[in-house]
């Protein structure tokens, strides 16, 4: 599979069974939204059906969708009303593939009830661990917090 940005080849992918391996990446490439075309070396029927190439507007809209953390279609449609965007963002059909992001997205919610306290001290202990961090003056790169609930 080959990935292009305009007419420039950005990266090549080799398919081994169901695993995609990147075989070549163009140097100096930043985050881009790319379209894929099947590699001519693949046998017919060994790849997914090729999709149409996205226009520049569709590519721009998908970039907004990804950069904003996979927000819902309703919020994305109304984004031009509260920002300095000049054009309305049109939601392409491909965004329906990102349903898993919408479901698994973290939300800022507070629980209405507290978890029940345990009868005995140290009955429920857990450790919050954070790593790797920049090296501290003492050479530590880990941080952990022990919580007794």
C-alpha cells in the first residue's frame, strides 16, 4: 500500500497476513492525513477495496476531527459559530468509522455516590504509578502514590 500527500509519496506499507508493516517513510514528515492506494505488487483481491481519493476540503475536515479529540459530529458542525473558522465543517461519511473513539473518550464526570469505606485499615490498597519522568536530582524517574481506600 502506498500513501500519498498530493503527488508526493509519503510512506510505503507491506501487508503480511493481517499485519501492516511500514517499509519506508519520507524524511521530515509531520502529522498528515493521507489517502491510501493499493500497491501494484499485491494480488487482486488481497487488499481492501480502494476508496476514492479525498478532496482537500475533506482532508481538512478529517484533520479538524482528529485534532479536536474525535468530538461528536454535532459539535464539529457548529464549531465555525464559536471560532474564527470561515467555512462550515462538513462531516464526511468516513467519520462513522471512529465510533470507538466516541465511546471510549474520557469524560469529565463526578460520581454521585462515594465508594463504600472498608471496615478494616489496609483492606483495599492501590498504587498510582507514573513513569517515565525526567530524571530528578536524586536520579529517580518514577513516581508512585499509595492510596488506602
